[in-house]
C-alpha cells in the first residue's frame, strides 16, 4: 500500500533523534547526522543512524569511538567530545598519518618498556630479559655448568674437549722416576734413575732410539763434600740464619759484632764520663767524676762568670733605698745595674730597689715596680734591666772574629704576671744585636731561666776599658726596638714582637736575681747556679773598680798634710782595687782634722796626675787654717751623712 513520508530537523547537538515513523527522515545539522525510522516490525519507528562517518563540525558533539573526517584524515574519538574547537588529544587518527603512540611495523623506537607474554619459543620471537640473562656474553663470562662441545677442535682457536687435552698430554714427553728404564714412553721423555741419581732423555735418531745421559757426570772435586771440605770461592747465602745451625752471611756476623761492641760500649758508658752526650749522673757521681779527671769543682767556675754583681749583693750608693727611674732614661739601682724605661704618654711611674732574697735564688734581688702602670705602650716605649760589661771582661769571647764563642746566661725571675720576656746582647755602638725570648710560666713564683747566645763573628766589639757589650733583660719593648729572636742583626734592638708588657697594671713588678754569664754553651740548672755566684767580699772589690764610696758615719778615711799656712791641704786616697778610669770625685760634709782642731773644707777636688791604675789618688782641699804648714791631717766623714766617692762607672 502507499505511504506518505516526511522529515524532521534540529540544530541542537545535544538533542537525540525522537521516535520516527517508518521511513521518516530526521536531520541534525549541528552533528551533521541523518537517521531514518525503522520499518522492521520488531523495532518499527526506532531511529536508524545512516552516517557512520561524519565531517568535523565545531557545533557537533561526538561519543567515544565515533568516526570523523577532518582535513582528509579519519579520526576516532578517544572520549566523549563536546562542541568546540578540534583538540587532537581527544582523537586518534586512523588514516592519513600514523598515531605516534603506536609502533610502526616498518620499525620504530619504544618510549617505554615492552612486557612480553613469556620467553621466546621460536628463533625469531622477541626475547625477554630473563631469557637473555641465562646466556653467556660473547665478551666473556663465567659458566655455571658444563659446556659440552660438538667434538674435538680442528683449528687452533677452537675450544678443546677434555678427551682432546688428555690425549695430547698422554702423547707428550714426561718425567719418569724408577731404577729401571721405563718402557713404552714417548720420545723426549726424561727418566731419573733413582738408584744412581742420573738423568736420561729418550732420544730417537734416524735409525735408533735409546736412553741418553742428559748431563755428564759432574767432577765431584768441584763440590763441597758432606763430610767436610774447603771452599775455593765465596758462598752466597739466601739470607740471615733462622736456626742455630744455619750458615751465617757476613752481614749477620758484622751486625752481631756491632751489637756486641755496642753492648760493651754501653757497659763502658755506664761507668764513664761522656763527652758527646748528656748523662743523668747523681751529685755524688758528678763530684767523683770531676775528682777523677782532676777537674775543678763548680764553685771554681765562678771566676769564669763574666757578670758583675749578678746577685745584686753590692749596693754602695743607695743600699736598699728605692730609686725613681726617670722617663726616657736609666738610673743605677745597685752597683753595675741600671733600670731603664720610657713611656710616650708619660703617665707611668717606676721605682726600683735592692731587696733581700734567700733560698733558692741567692742573697739579694732587684725589683722594678710600676707604681703607675705603663698602659697602651707605644712603638718607642720600654722597661728593662740593663748592665754594661767592660771590654776587658768581654775580650775572652773573641766577638767580631771567626772564633767568636757562645755565652750561656742564667738568671732567676719573679713576676706579677705570666708572659714572654726578652734577653738581648748589644755592642757599644748599638749597631749589633741579638734577642732571645724566655717564658715566665707562673705568676708570683721564682723561675730559673737559661739562654744560650751564639758568638757574633762580625761587628765591632771593643776590648778596652770602655763598654764591651750591653746585656739587657726586657719586660716591655715597643716596635721600634723589636727584631725576630735568635739571629744577630745590625740593629739596636732589645725586644721581639712576642715581648709581653709586664707593667700594664698599677703595682705590677718584676724581680731579678742570680744572673750569671759563662763563656761557652752550658747546661746551668737551678740546683747548681748558686755555686757560680762570688762571695760578697770578692764582688765588692770588683765593683769598686767602677765606684768607690767612703760614707760610713764618723770614719777617718784619708790622711795628708797642711800647706799654705795651714789653709789648704793634700790628702792621699787609696782604693782597694785599680779603678777602670780616672774617676769623678763628689763629696759632702767632710771635716779636716789636725790635732784637736777641725775645719769644714770649702772645696775638695782631685789634684794633679792620678794613678787610678794602682788605686792611688791625690786630693786637694781648701779650708780655713787648722794648723801650721806640714802638720798632719785626717779626713773625717762626721755624723751627718758625710761622704766622698769616686765614680768611674760605664
């Protein structure tokens, strides 16, 4: 029967096709899709999609797996696609160009791992890693089981079977040991005849084979007999013996001799005085050793002590009175010793004086005290003890020559603070100097120090009655006077960069005692240092060479005669030791007596030529008349601090 058809349309991409009449056509212009109503009885009216592949349209929506054509390429939707611009991430091409996510059959590169179903069964199948790991690399490896070869090798580089190797070894010559010739052995085999010790080789020539002696019988006269023999040449052994009956090489014997000699030497050294090394001898052993070699006792070495008044026993001028040390200057404190200091800020105040010491340091000491501290020392600031040493005393050291001798300086020191002090030796011209540091380790404790100074082979070192050298012990020294320690330099230095300022605080003090200076390098310990100090009487006589003072109250000390009608007089002074040079005379409150008369002179002075070498001096005094010409007179100190002194100090 006849039918009447119609079609429907829509532009809504989200709209599904409605139920249709059989044969009725529906169009979605956005999705570019056609559908027709189904005429099948069971599904009559159901929209049947007519287009499997559509053109791409930005208005259309697509379901996953829908096909679409764009620019001549067919794409399949990977996900549901909403209307909008083309996004390649939502599509996969299935014609025109290949999807880079797939491997091409013609060959390609994987971007990730390929997991196979299992190990290969056929020759051309891809192999898994676990399958490849069971194979031996051509580059080499270690078998975990036996390798069975197809057969014996036929070329040199082929692997060989065990049966091939065994056959080759069996066919080669070997060494046989027996007392009869072995039978059936390969040519070139060796046979050691066990009962004679002879060695044979199986030799085959053109027409015969025989055992031939491999080496001729030796001439036994050329060998050492076990029963004993005499060598005609040296025998070199493999090393030193390890068993008492082993033969010994020369090196072992020589070493044994040396050890024996050394042991003997040690025995001798234990009972001998060494000259090449220090020995730990007791005081009794030292005394006995000196007596055995007729050596003088240590006390006798005091005469070699170059230092004058090193124990500060003699203090003729000030006694134990304090002496103020002026700024940028020095002042004698005891005979032969001065203290010197400088403070650019001029605020420091220093005094020094003799004190009474005792065991273990000695009879006396000198102390230098900063009553007001030397704060913030500048480059030119210093504080030190200093003593000039006469050239005649220094001469024995031969300084300034190739034979210059070292000296050893020892002394006791006691300080308020710990730090580094410096000992210096300088020449008269102050253009040669050496400085050595020492350490004050413990505050307020006497410590013994020893410093060895090498001789100076250059420079000018006078040996006359003037200054031969200056010895200084410094406890503050600015940069102007600093050099590195331990070497002679052309300078006027007496400190080092390490020298500590011991006087930074008010009341800080440094004590010194027991200074000795010996020619040569010595080890002077604190237990024997006191033996190098001379007795007071000897030290006083030595000091009076430089300074002589008559000052005891109410003492007659010189005699003479009146002249010029009794108003002038001559006095003769005699010193106990020759003086170093013509002295300077000073006096105070001297009285001239003649009989029962006395008068105070208006002047006293040295008169005419002075025999200071023999210690005899003539003094002229002017005064009022106390008698007649030629009457005898006496000089008297009185009781009010009178004195007369002769000063020839360096």
